C-alpha cells in the first residue's frame, strides 16, 4: 500500500511561473506536497538539472509542441531521496537515493517520478552531478539508436559540447563510432578529451567537415538548431541519415526526422545505466558549467538560453 504522508498538506517551495515570458516571470511559489499515484514515487529533491527545454517552455516558444498548464513548474530531471511510494511500487522505499527524469515539477522541494524511470544513485556520485545526467543521457542514447549509428560509422554532431553532446560523445566512443563535433574554439580541447575531432561551426563548416572526413560522414545529429539541416543532408547524402533534436520546424521543412516530445521512457534505464557504468569505471566526464541555488533559477535559465555551455547547469535545492 502506498505511503503518501504529508501529501497535499504542508506547502512546499518551488520556482514557477503563472504567465509565459522572460526570466522575470519566474517566482518563488508555494505548492502542495505532491502525492505519488500508482507506479510513482515522491522524491525529496536535492538537485534539479537545467535544460534548454526549461526556458523554451517558460518563454511560450513551445506551446504547440510541449503544452503545460499554468501556473507551471518546469524541471525535467532530478536527484534526491525517495520519500513515499504510490500503490504497486515495490522497487523503491523511503530513504533510497535516486536519479531520473520527471514530467516537469523538478524546480521544487518535492517532485513525483514514475518509479520505472529511476535508477539508484551510487553513494560516490554527488547530488549535482547525478541530477545532470538523466535528460542528456536519455537524449544521447535515443539519438544514437534512432540514427542507427554503428561501430565504424563517422558521425557529425552539431553542438557537441553541451549537455547532450557531452554524453553522446562518450556513448559513441564506447560503441566504436568516430565523432566529428562542432563547437566554438574554446571547447575544442574539451571535445578532444571526449574522443571527438573538433571543428568550428560558422562559415566554411562544410569544407572543414569534408577535410576532417574525406570519406564522408555516415550520420548527422543536429543538437544545435542553428539552421544546419540542408547542409547536414548534403553532407550525409540522405535525409534519412540526419536527425535533429533542436529544430522541429526545420525538420518538417527539409524532410528530416525530429525526435522529442514523444514517449521516451523506454530509453531511460539503458541510458542511465550506460552513464552510471562509465561513472563506476571512473570514465564519466560531465562538467557542471554552473551550480546555483534553486532561488537563482532565473539566472540559471538566462545562462542556459545564452547557449554556450560546457556540460550542464544544476540547481541545488535547500
Ligand atoms: N528533442 C529532445 O528530445 C531534446 C532533448 C534534450 C535537448 N534537446 C535540445 O537539444 C539542444 C541541445 O541541448 P543541450 O542540453 O545539449 O544544450 P546546451 O547544454 O545548452 O548546449 C548547447 C551547445 O550548443 C553549442 N552551440 C551554440 N551555438 C551553436 C552553433 N551555431 N553551432 C553548433 N553548436 C552551437 C554550444 O557550444 P559552444 O559554446 O562551443 O558554442 C553549446 O555547447 C537544445 O536545443 C535542446 O533544447 C532536445
């Protein structure tokens, strides 16, 4: 039987917004402690990862693709302690330390998660780094699978130094995929550390990619959303070999697949376990671009929107 003590009772602190707009619509608000439904657990959040999705949802840019009910609390990945479990949950019990994706509500003291989307947090993995893993890992794993990227392939990744790119490069290296990654010059040494060949984006990109891969590229992942789909199709030789996670409008226009917004839960566990395997082997690189208190969520989103991250931004929940 589920233990839902405190549910709906004590107010909990969160950062939310009642209207779409700039970072100034974000407010400290009080919400009810959420009750876990069947198959769910309530987590006392210790850290919440910040993703570009958060500011895109807040600004109203994604109302067509990713609708939310206002007032809304964003935040799609957390690390924390299981506090209570809903009906039918046998895998977790109060006190378990976990990380995983949530359907929003992560910028808060408490969040509800589907029990089967979580994995156990290794004791040696800090809260902030744990919260930085779920979305990037799942997206990276899904992208490699949907692209059909295989050992021996050359994969071009636009926007390789961000959260998704950071994990994708490591998963790709483990699978024997050769990666050419685009980033600004300041991130080139970082991409090399992750086993990729860096190239600068901007004018002349096609020539630089051809020079780096005289045999051509087999697959392209667009994680930059910077109008690169026609060029990507040209380089890959086939729109089927290109995937974007960042340009859903361009995808429609250029006959390229977009992934995101659909049910992605099937990839969570393999992706999280893949990242934790790297951690256990001492091989996980996941820098925290910034670590801020929950109260500074507006600054975190502003930095995320500027779009030049190395690794991830994480909010620490008091
Ligand atoms: N569809 C999905 O399921 C899904 C899931 C997760 C994320 N996403 C989307 O995927 C994108 C990447 O996410 P993320 O979390 O990795 O973002 P992020 O951590 O904010 O990283 C963005 C990266 O893009 C690079 N960049 C900026 N302008 C660029 C350009 N013109 N060409 C190439 N790279 C450029 C930056 O590198 P430099 O500093 O070196 O410029 C930065 O490292 C975002 O648009 C996000 O919304 C989609």
